[in-house]
């Protein structure tokens, strides 16, 4: 794999700019076989979300750039609150290649078409962009990547243009370039390059879409992320439930367990190297950690009592869970490596479903101590417990936003619906209107939620869905079989 801090000049045609000093090291981005080698294709002064690293440019001098949300000719930005009613028209033609080359992932010309299609799908699925139809897209040759035919694209009605290229390198890696233009102002807004092993070519496309999304909306990226969930099959009374993992768009799907034991409520660790979940082995409930890289599983809590809903703390040191003892269910935490559980709540009734705030200082949880299932917050040591939900019906499955500004939940009143509220209980908003929507999980940028929707009747069928904070952009996430309990992981390094 090519180190992005030492991109070899012979892999780059044209200009090669030295690295600019950034606020973060790129060394952590190079761990693991699937890690991307990132290289910013940025001229001086480009606003960027990724740490700046050396430039990979096809063959032209850097373009004029502007601050986020602005172009040389005026603002070009997507209104993330009102943009759903009028999504931005955007052109994303197939990415050309410098030379058609066969790679383990396919020929570079075919990869260029697939890369553009993934970027198209990501942006379209966000609900904030309307990609041009294939009939409106003209073929782009490699020299045109940095010299767009603005007169043509302006005639299509596109406000933004995404162009790029793909090239096979001598060391077996691929270079993917990604450029974002303001069509009206005829200005380049941003560029990035990615040097990846062929197995990670889809990640380069997601990173490209993330660049465009973040630059035009001002929101954080989320396309280059993964989801762990429970894959289900079989009749309602005898469901086979397997731990599964996939990209956020449903691609690269993989079963992690064989279904011999039921698995429930999987959750990523902060470093994405492991998953904590509940499983019944020999009808005995326990909390397990699955190591994604090795496939090893280890037990954290077993056979002490009935346990539920495990979740890592933001620093990865603790696993929060609920446990039933003596007819009472309370929240506990246990060191992630195992140890003696520490009790955090001690009220009559059922306290469960805990979720940490991003800074780890507070926990939101559900409890029926008031007579009905409601939401409460407390300090991470269990002190200062306060109820925050006061709407009609019951509330459960809370999840604290990674931005810290909202808590998602399931509201049970005339059906099960997904909603959000502020951490103090204000600003409640219901986002879905399905018959049985449950178990919200936040995207890394805190703007989109994934959940599962159960069908009416006796089939027991459930599917994974997503919805954004407007409540308008709702879609089903494709899975090979039925799916439940999704957990959206952090942005990948």
C-alpha cells in the first residue's frame, strides 16, 4: 500500500505538491488491510475535512477555490433543512482512465463507470441531490477532468459537477481522483485523491461522495461507514438470527455468525475493531465481543443473570448493559476486557437501553419506574437521574446523537415510530409513520438514522430502513435477508 505521506512522483502525472502541515497525523488511517491511503488534491486555501496530505494532480495547475458554501460567483450550497423539496441538480459522468488496465477489481474503464455510479447513488440517497439522468451525461476524456465543458453542463441545468479519473499504479494500487465544480461560476470548489488497493475501490467512491456532500451541505460526511445488524430468516416463532456487517449502502455484505445461537442488539466499538452483542448460547444469555479482524469471540458477562442491550462507552473502556437480579433490572457497566459489573441505577422496575453522550459524561436510558416506559438521563456514574420524555405513550431504545445535540428514540403510541428530541426533552419530533418502526441508530454525522421496520401480520419479516432529520427522505436499505437491530458505525479511517 502506498503511504500518502510519501507518494512516489513516478505514480503521478504532472504536478506534485508537497504536504502541508495539518492538525492531525495520517498514520492512523493506514492501519488494516482495508485502510485507505488518502491524499488531498487541494490547492492552497481549500477548506477541508480530512487532514491535508500530499497532492496528486493529473496535469494542470491548482484551480481557484473558495470558502465553504461560497464560490467565486456567489453561494453554491444545499439547504439541509429545506433542500429536500428542491434537491440540487448535479452531474456525475463516468470517470475516465489514463489507460485501460486490467486489475483484480476489473478493468479501469469499467471501474470508472462504477465509481461514478456509487457517487451518484450516495448523493441521490441523501435526498439532497438530483443526479442527471444517463442521457444527459456526456463522455469525459482524461484531459477534460480539470478542464470541464462548463457550457455543456450549464445547458443541462446542473448546478454542480463531479468529475474524476481512475488509474492503475505500478505497485498494484489504484489512484482515484475526485473534483467538484460550481457550474455557474465555472469554478473548482474542491478536489481529493485516494490511493487504494483494488479491494477498496468502493471506499474511494464513498470518500468522493463524502467530499461533495460535506463541501456543499456544511454537514459532516457519512457515506464511508459500515453497519452491523441482525440478519433474520425463518418463521416468526423460530427465527434464525445471525450477526452481519455491510457498508452503509448494503454492499460488501458478510455474515459473521452461523445462526446456531440467537444474537441481539449488536453495537460497534469506537475503534470499529470489535462488536459487542447479546447472545443465547445453550439458552443462557450472555454478553460477547466479536473481534472483526480475527473472527474471535469472547465472553464478557455470562450466567450472572439475564442481561440486555450492551453498548460501548465512547472511549471504549466500558460496556454499558442492563441486568436483572432479584426481580429488578438495573443498568451496569463492566470493563471492556471483562471484570466485575458495577451497578449504576437502583430503582424499582426496569432500567435498560442505556446510551452514552459523545463525551461520555452522561447516559440516556429507558425506565418504567414512573409506571410507564419513559426516557431518563443521568451522569455516567449514575447520579442526577432525571426524566426527559413527557409526550403521550411510551418511549424506548434511546440513542444519543454523535453530535450530542439530540436523542433518538422509539415512541409507542398508536404504533411504533422513530423520533428525536433534545437531551433536555424539548423539541420532540416524530420522523416515521410505519406500523412498527424501532431501534434507531445514528449515522456518523448525526443527520441520518437507521432503524428496522416490522411488517404487519404473522410473518415476522423486518427490514432495515433509514430516514433523515427532515422525516421526508426515507428509504429501505437492501439486505440479502430480513434485518433488524442495525447499528451504524463511525466514519471509517
